[in-house]
C-alpha cells in the first residue's frame, strides 16, 4: 500500500517490521515500503550502509541513477522500537499468570531457571520429521530437569497450521507432543502474542535462529542456537 499512501502524505516514514543482528537480508532492502518512503528508520549505521548499497545497485542495474534522491538522508539510523520495547520490559513490569508462577517456583520458594525455547517454521520445513524428533528430545531433556529448570516453549504462531497444510503426515504427531507437554505440566506452553513477556521472564534462550534472537541479544542474557542433528538426551 506504500505507493497509494504516498499520494496522501507529505512525509512517509517506514520502519522495518523485522529485527536482525546488524546484517539485513539484502532481498528485503529494495521493496515498496522502502522505495516509496521518504525516510526509512533503521537500527544501526551498519544496516544503513547495507540499505544504501542495495539501493545504489538497484539504480545502476535499472539505469536510474539518483532516482531515490539523497540516500544518506533517506535512511536514518535511529534504532529499533522493537529493541526499545525489549530493553524497557522487565520481570518487574510484566504480568505473570498464576499458573506460570507455580511452574517456575520451587517447593522452597526459590526460583527455577527459565529457558525460552523458540521453534520456527523454516527449520521445520527444512528438516521435517527430524525436526519433530529434535523437539521431542528437548522436551524429554527438560522433563528430566524439571526440579531446576522450567522450559518456556514458544512455537511459531503458525506452526500447527503449517504442519497441517504442508506436512499433514506429521500433524497428529505434533499435536500429541503438544498435548503431552501440557498434560505433564513441567513447563510453560506460550501461544500468546506477547513475545516481550517471554523474553523478560526467561533467564536464557535456546532454539532456532530467528528475529527473536536479535531481540534476545539486546537483553545481555545468554542464548544458544539449537542444532537439529544434535540430541540432548
């Protein structure tokens, strides 16, 4: 809609919806949102440089040198509002459900270590059945560590729908895994839209490489990318 919005505003500003670790996917640089915007807010000077390089490349390939005007002015390194949100969200200012509190509190009243476990769609599509075996392995591992750790499993919101439509032969298995995990109640199953609460509540991150990792890095807490081919138990 950027082309249409441009007609009705004097200054169109675009803020990318994704967050990266200072390495913007180049195929996401030259798109309608960035092309029609008068200003594009990026997270860092390194990202700004990548955007400018891709726009100059586009201009040269299409023989429209200077078409987008002053690229140094077009791209502004002001940071990311998503990162600001992560840095401003702490355990002290989030609302934790009573059930979650019960799962992260030991019998002596002290707190367990909470591990945010993030599973994504692309890795699922790449590894299919092996990926589900990896998830089950992780769940089994933390089931055995329930006295010290609480797993906060947060699958991608479209995980179930993707498996049903693209990997129907694995659909029943995935649902059984989820149901068993919730029934055993040794960890949290987070299917809410609030990723910031999960980041603030957890002590460390384990799971797939995604934009959530870029956000988690900003907390200063440890994170580890899982290897689908390496089992924990």
